[in-house]
C-alpha cells in the first residue's frame, strides 16, 4: 500500500517536472537536462519538507512552486545570457532566483545574501544536497555587504526578487555591481511606477535604466516584469547607507524632501 502511494507521488512529481521543462523550453528557450530536472525535483522536495517546520515561503502548492518559484526564477536566464561569471542574489530567502540560475549555469560564482538565519541554513543545506560548487552564502544585511571590499562593485549581475520597492532595491543592488555589469529586479505590476520613482536613485548610484521586460507565466494572473539597470559609473562611497536607512528613507523621498 505504502509503495503504491509512493509510486503515485513519484509519478506526479515526474509529470509536474515534465510540464515545467516544457514551459521552460517553449516560453524561455531553456532546454533542461535530466540532471537539471533531477536537481529541481530535489529542491522541491526539500522545500516542502523544510516548510513544514519553518516558514520559508507562503507558496506550498507544488504546481505554484514550479510556476511561481522555479519557472519565475528561470525567466532571469533570458536576460543573464552572456557575461555572468559572478552573480549575487540579495534577499534570496529560500534560494530564489539564485539557486535555479546556478542549476542552469553551474559554472557561475554565486553569492546568496540572506540575513534570516533559518533561511540561510536552508540554502546551506540545499547547496550541500545538490553538490553545488562555487556558492557562497552570506548571512548579512544587504547594506553591510554593499560596503564589504570583497563584494562591493565586484559582480557582473546583482539580482533580487520581492525584496523592496525599487528606490530601496537600487541602493541594495547597484553598489554590488561592477561598472559594465547590471542589476536585475524581479517585480510585479507596480514595476513601471516604481521604476519611475527610482529614477533619481538609479542615476545617483551610477545606473542607467536599460529596459522593463513584461513576463507572462502559465496560470499566474499577476503582471510581472524584469527591470534591468546597467551600471555605467562608480557608485559614490556613501552608498549604501547604514543598515535600515534605505528602507526608512528611500533616496527618491530624501531627494524630494531636499528640494521641497
């Protein structure tokens, strides 16, 4: 009886991953290998297991995990194609989008920034289980990492998903990117308005808006965007500001106060 149940569950996982692989190929042009599909299966199982003990993610339905976590993370690959030797994922939580990106690009050097200890522990556990090499987990706040010599202006790409509003996110990410690199923000329907609000912060911190890319995911009704900002000049030494200040007093708001 138990073995029959396990076969049913296993069959469901395989079918679900086949669907994910099909969407990845048809929507994003990504051909997942058997090893990559297996890694995502392990990822899913560990996420579900850990979610029973700690609140890693509010999404617990397996179909939604595949669409809103895995496939959503893989949308980044369409932008990252090219130079992405060093990538940093800020506020990674349960490893999104950084670990799925690493599964697709195993050769990149990946840093995962997560200040919450239990979430950082999950990322360490997953990296070990998946035997991923070249992954560093940094249990610090983004503002602290942005002023650390080993990370400041060292990355080809800084990425983040659902971390903060754009004026704040720009201050977290752009200080980490080398001149010639770029930041990638994964945002919802408010992306166009938020990006406009972040115009001052983008210019102040050495960035130039490249484009907003609308994203449509199967069975996901919410609008989604990838916001790409190129790093064109060096970020001033004063940024990011001390821990907590970017969120408390976003640069756009500070600028408006100064000129009002």
